[in-house]
C-alpha cells in the first residue's frame, strides 16, 4: 500500500509542476484534464501527509516514554501514545479505502428505472413511494431529478417510472439500490386488514455520453404515436409519443411524457444509450451478469435485496444483514443510514479482491 501511496505523491508533484507551465494554458483541454487528475488525488496526498505526521509523533512519544523516569509523566505519555496509535490505525484504514478500486461510473449521472413486480396495484403504489423516497434523497444532495417516462395507474401508482438523476456522485450512491425491493403492509384496497407482500424492481444505470456509446442512426427504428394516460384516455391529439427500437439488440424505449415529439425522442435516446452502456459493461466484466435482468431479477418476491415492513416500521437489507426500525424516516429520503454501511461493505470486498 505504501509503495502505491508514494507513487501517488510523485504523480501529484508532477501534476503540480505541469500546472505551473505557462504553455499549458494555451491548451485548455489538457489543462482541464490535469486539473481533474490533481483534484482526484489531492485528498489522498493530504491524508497520507497527515498519516506520516502521526507516525512521526508516535515515534517521538515512544522515544520520550523510554527515556522518561518520572512515573506520572510516563503515564501521561502512555495515554497520548494510545490516542495517537488509535488515530494512526483509523487514518490507515481510511487510506486503504481511498486506494480501493474506483468504479469508473461513480461520477456519472443516473438513469433510474422503477417497475412494479409481484403484487398488482399494491406494487404500483410502492413504485410511487420509492420514487418519492429517491426524489427526496436527491433533493437533500442537491441533485436534479427529471421524469423521462412513466406509466401511471388509476389510484396514484405507477406500473413503471423512468427518471434521470443528475448530480455529483449520483451513481456512486444510488448503485446500491439496484435489485428487488419487497414491501409488506396492508394495502389501501384490502378490506379485511390482511398484510400483503409485493415486490418492486429498481434498476440504476450510469448515464452514457455520446462518446461512451455510438449509436448508428441506421440501427434505429423510430415510431411515433399518440400519448395515452390511465384508462386509455387521450392525453393529446398529436403524434408526440416516441418508440425507439435498437435493431441489433432488440432494445425498445418508449417516451411520451412530453408534448413535444423532439423532446420525447431526445429522452428516449438518453435511456437507450444508458441501457446499451450497461449491456456493454456487463459483457466486459465477468463479475457482473451478462443479462440486464440480473440487476432486477424477474420481480418475484423471493429475489429481494431489501424488505420494507410497515407494521413493524422496519427496513432490512439482506445483503449485509442490516435492520433499522425507522421505516417512516427512511421513506422521507434519509437513505444514508442504509447506503453508508453498504458502501463500506462493498469497499471492503473490493479491497479483499485487491489483496
């Protein structure tokens, strides 16, 4: 680890020298690239500098302890040494975490897809609940949420809702939400007070730029039709809804939320590009399933990553055996109590893989 840290320090010093070169300002592309690289590794260099200072303090205090003859002073130095060593261990753990392999998608925006699985109307209502929860979480983090497409039901739920989430680190946090979410509660449609179990699937895709995925216009079939709302009622009288089919893969994206055909097409292409990038990455990485369904499963109740139990006010994440009895708070968007432990767990797993 320390060899890697010294290499990072050397790279940081080289970038500092490059930034001091007046000729670099003439090439803004290279200049911005170096600024970004420096900003990425600066926190590691600062933390490593702090670590070395702590280590030096431990060495100095150990030397004082060995030379000191007064017992009271030895006790004081011993206490200080214990505190310094604890801080040193904490800083070393933080450094290991900072050196963990970084997901190249972590800084990307997100395409969030939530769909009703098992449970009919109750599952559709929970799609609405989850979307509201993620929207509030995004608001707390000052991210911007834009609905790209939705399929509402008659009583306030959604068969599916697709949205973009734009903001710093959106994918790095929301990627832990992908999978099947199970809900246990008494539905509003239940007259006898029985608890029902339903399931909702959540897909979290990194938003792809045009440079990430090239789409040949000749590979697309674009169909336009009239938008329709719940119950088949006509929303407008123009052919503004857009269906795009990517012929080589068979992927189909429909967008009809906007009244403008051009806006719907732009949104559909954004979703298609994200799905294609997701598919490409899954083919390239053996540890990630080849099929996009592996992220969300079939929507069956048994393929769950998390359970929301309303009668007990409980949320359980089954990947790390974490249970929190504050479901009401979690649903207001206070998701960090779930996401932070997940991030720590998967970071540790990544470090094991590096060892």
